[in-house]
C-alpha cells in the first residue's frame, strides 16, 4: 500500500492552505468578512442523504493524504425522509428544511473515495449498527498511521437527550472514541477500542476498490 501526501494547494482539486495565521486575520467588523453564496443548484454528492461535516484522511502531521491513489473522506451523514409524514407539510410537500434541522439526532459516519477529488463514490457506513456506543456519531478525525494502511478514527459519540459536555471519559456525554483499522483492497476488518474502556473492543468492515 502506498500513501501520498502533497502540500495543500499544490495539486489539482486540493484545498488551499488555511493556517491559524489566516484565521486570526478574520474580523467580525471587517465588511469584507462574508459568508459565500451557494447556489441552489450547487451539485451534491447524493440526493439520498444529507452530508455536512467532512473529514479528509490525514497523516500523522495533519496533512491530507491518499491511499493507493484514492482520496478518502469521512462525512457526517443522515438519511433523508421525503416520504415520512412527519416531514410533509399541510400542502403535501416535503419539508426538507425541517428534515435537515433534525439531522443531528440520526447522524452516522460514512466514507467516500475518489481518484480525482471530484467524482466521489459512496463507500457506505464506517461502522455497522451497534458498533458505536450511541446512536449519534459526530465529527472527528481519521488518521493514516503508516504505509501498511493502519488508520485511527477519532469521533464523537453522543448520548441522546444528555447535557452536552465537551470531554472524554466516564461521566461525559460527549465521548471521544478511537477506532483502529486497516485500509486495503477489498474489505478490511477494523477493530475499535473506546479510550476510557481499554478492554472493550468491537469490529466493523470497510470496503475500498
């Protein structure tokens, strides 16, 4: 397995470099500080699911990396419910805004892969049902550890209805979990372990071309 890390902005379809120094230049009282306008017909990865927080696979230095020529991203994803009566308005139309606003309660971690950084293919859910300790899987960071394809995935496991507390370990409602696995052709068996319970492990499967 071969990984490849390029400097930001130096290759096609790669993000520009965004540093802490750049962020410190942004001021709320600056009239040029605006949110970008996104057209209603902006292309989406999928019309079947909602996608928001996106986490590219990175190396140990924090650089975006690829695996055997494949770019890999992890996303917070939730199924859309266009036929659910709960999201049909009084005129019989799908209320996509309400469905979107409710997405956090059913967020799951999915992954996608691409050769070009433009035509992303859906790999599916990262963790099978029951692997994560809670029903909500929130943002984190996937780290490629070495050329053998070992990956650590850190993500946030959220307890429904609990008071949100940033932190990890016993007593926290916002818990950081670590899943450890391997990327390779075909299916990869991945073993995960919760940080605050070292003797508890689970398995899930990932598939790459």
